[in-house]
C-alpha cells in the first residue's frame, strides 16, 4: 500500500504492508517469550517496553489474538517517521484517507522512548482532535479513566478497529512506528473461562487462564503431541491446552480426587458452552494419583510417551502477610523436595528434548522472604537443561507470592 505524501515535503515517511505490532499485558517479559514461542516465523522484532513491532509471513491477526494469552492488542504499522517529524497532520491524513464513519472517534497510546521524548508529544492527541475538527467533522478523543489510553475492552466496545481509530505509537530510538489496532483480546471470553466455570475456588489461589495459556504456548507442543499436567487442580491448564493446541492427548492427574471431579466438571462445561467440541473433550484423560507414586497402569503414561509437561504444582499454604522467614523457608524446602521427587518421575516419561514448563513459588511478607530454586541442583542438572536462567515472574499487586515460570528440557 502506498500513498501520496508530497505535502510533507522532505519528511521521510512510508507505508508498509509487512510490519505489524503487538501490545503486551501486565507482564511484558513473559508475554514476549510467549510471542516468540508461538510465532517462530516472526522476524525483525523490535522491543519497546510493553510493545513490539515485527514482520510475520503468516500473519493472521484474529488467529493470533485468540492464541496468545499475554498479547492484548495487534495491528498494522501504517507509517514510520523520525520522532522529530511526528505531528498531528500525519495522523489526520491517515484518518481522512481511510474514512470509516461520519463521526470520528479515536484513541492514542504511546510505548517506548525516553520520558523526555514522551513528554514532548503527550499533547499530540489534543492537537490531532483540533486538526480533525477543522475539517468540519464531529470528533471524539477516547481515553480511559484518568486520561489513560483506551483499554482493549474499550476499543472493542467502541469498535475502534472498524468504525474508529486506535492509534498505537511505538518509539524506538529516534524513530516512531505509527500503528492502527486491528484486533484486541476478547476480555469476555477470558473472563468467562475464569469466573464462569462451575468449579472455581478463589481462596485456593487459582491459576489464571491467561497465565495457563502462556505456559502452554511456551511448551511449544507439536501437533499430535501429548501434554501432561501432574498437578492439574481444577483443570485450567488442560482447558487452555485443549483450546490452544492440536494435541493428540491431554492428560491431567492430581492427588486430590475432589480436584479431578472439579476438572471434569469444568471440561464438560466447556462443551456445554460450545467452547470446544465433544470429540476434543474425549482427548482429555484425567485420573487421581500422587505424582511421586504414579502407577502407569492407571493411565496411558509410559516411558517416553510425554512430549511436554505444563503444570503449576503446589504453591504452599495461603499466606496472610505476617509469616516469618523461618516459616517461609520451611514451605520452600517442602516444595523443593516435592519438585526433586517429581522430576525423578517425569524424566523417564518424557521424550528426548521434552519440555517442562512449571512454576516455582517465591514468597515475601513483612517478616521474611524465601523462594524455591532448583537451578543449581546437581541431580536435576544431570537430566535437564534449564532454558530460563532467570525465571520469568508473574505477580499480582498485593499478593505475597510470586510465580516463577521456569522452562526445562530433558537432555537427549
């Protein structure tokens, strides 16, 4: 796609068919790792804080936004300019050359760049609104609470991807990529699978579906592969794996029979909601078992039958915020020993190069801190390579526990 931009004089501006952008959620490092794992053909990735620009020969925005748990917006880069040349006329031209509705509604957000640069352009939305109003059109600048850029939910509600314009400006050194959002994460669908499922225990510290999806994508399960979650709880990882992969078989086990009952209730509910089909449900097997005493006779699990393991595992007792260092260390030691035993069981079950994506907890209260860390465990390192020398952290404000997402690979 090209356009006559002669009125910009000597300004170097170009449209592009190749470049796209992604905006990440609250955990950009984890989201970037997920993006790279799920989109291996993406190239020329430029990272700017919470957003990236990239090229992808297999671009399919809808399929991509449905797949990725950590990406909240996707779109097309329509212009790239030197940051010193950026002004409201450029954005106005994009709007006027792509009319969508009688009333112009737009949002605008910035990512990357030094604070001093962003300070200089923070009034750009106001200037753009004035520029557009001078054409005689009715114009609305859409912001979220406290003047922040519009959320994906707001973009969807106002249909800014089709009837309006959601500008995303990504600053990289002395240049800025100007994008228009084409797809946003379906907040209602994620919320339904989180809060709408019949078996849900918030006090138990449930794994969020978005994090479960990111972990599944990090495992890079090939089509026709087998996934195991040996601490499946109420089935969040099994649910997301069924939706995100073309697995031949998905297996979940848990020491607690009540958890397996809840898992099956949630999986059956997905079929009732038409979220996935009954034949996909039949590919998911669940059974009660302590992973440390796994009996292969109770399942189809045997030596070298598992391609990937994706699991959260036990995080320890709920924290109230006043636990002492000694108490936290005790919990960390118990969970460390559990993981040592678990890896001993998982190793023969995994195929060569089989991945384990798991969570090791880290605790912090007013009185102490502790964490589970097997990264230097000699016995573990004999059998597994650790692909994340620095754990990727998932943490919600106000919580006393951080989830450390680790990726390990069985040595061939």
